């Protein structure tokens, strides 16, 4: 069964770590409501949720995609580029270990899951403010025996590769080409976002989840033949959130 790990919004969310956006006051109570609506949406789309409790020690802890990468055979526990977030990895690894054997990245490599766009057996990995080449090289060594390959992609202007592009199914990538090396996706159809921060969308089954703040991008997707669902994540976006980063989605199986 398709499973998603999530973590609740904590009371310290307003102290989140920012890279590109200016800090704004965050209505934490409203952010909690929006996150619960996000979880409800995943359930309605057929996912089984493992909802972890919020941890006040980790203002960014709801961004569960960053500390781990879950593949069909194994999971990689990342060494995150944001040093203040590295303690998040241990608690998330405990949850992931129920489903997959774990492998760990080591210094000097850094890698965050938001920099990984998986298309089939290829993992496109951002070389970004949060993930370095040593991290992508370690990842390639760990997953190579399982038939995967890593394709590095230079990222600039945003925190993670998924802020610049996301695979939305079939042969299509939704992208802001100004923030990445577009040649890496030359074999795919690229839909260019009409709003700069709108490339981070999440496909679940036949539905593409889109932040409600990007209506022109939703219209583009609909006209291109994709079924969409809009979610209000406005308070979460103040922490540079995207709809991909708040869940870790994979086919459930017990760790061998």
C-alpha cells in the first residue's frame, strides 16, 4: 500500500530556518490547520499515513522529505546541509526503519531529499545550497548495486531542486528553468511555470496537488491534461514549504 510519513507542525514553527525568503510572522495555529488538511488530502487520495507527533526541538521537523530518501529496496538517511536540522534524521530514521533497511550518508557529503527528483531508476540530484557533489557521489555508490543511477543537476536561485522542477508523470516535468540546469531533462517534455515558485507540486495517483496560491500553474496543468487539486498552504509557504517536502511517500513493505 502507498504510505506517507508526515510530522505535525510544532509550536516553534515560526523559528524555521530560511534560505531565500524574508522572514514573515507565521500564524502557527493556522499552519497546523493547513497541515492537517494536507494530511487529510493524502488520505482521501488513498494513502496510508504514519503521522509522527510534532517535536518542539525541530522547528522544521514537518519537512520530513529532507532527512531521508526511500527507494523500493532501501532507504538513505541523509546528512543535511542545514546543520541546525541534522538531529531530525535520527527520529525520522526510526520511523523509516519499519519499512526499509537503512544506509547513512557521511561527512563531508551533504544531501537533502528536497534535492532528489526520482524518475524511474534515475535520481536527479540537485547540487544546491543544501546538497553537495560529495553527497550525490555517496548516494550513487549506495544505490548503484540496486540498479539506480544519479544525475547531478546544478541548482541556483532556490533552496532545492524540487523548488525548480518536479516530475508529474509520464514524460513531463514542471519546471522553472531559470533556477536549474534544464539540459538535464532534455529527454522530457518541460512545462514552464507561469509563477516562479510554482514548480513544487506533488502527484499522487492521477492527481497533482498544487498550492492554491498558484492558480495560473494549476490552469496550465489542467489544460495540459492533468487532474489537479488545490490546497491552501499559505502559512506553510512562509517557511519555504512546498507540497512535496511535507511527506515521505513510498510503497510500504517490512524491512528485511
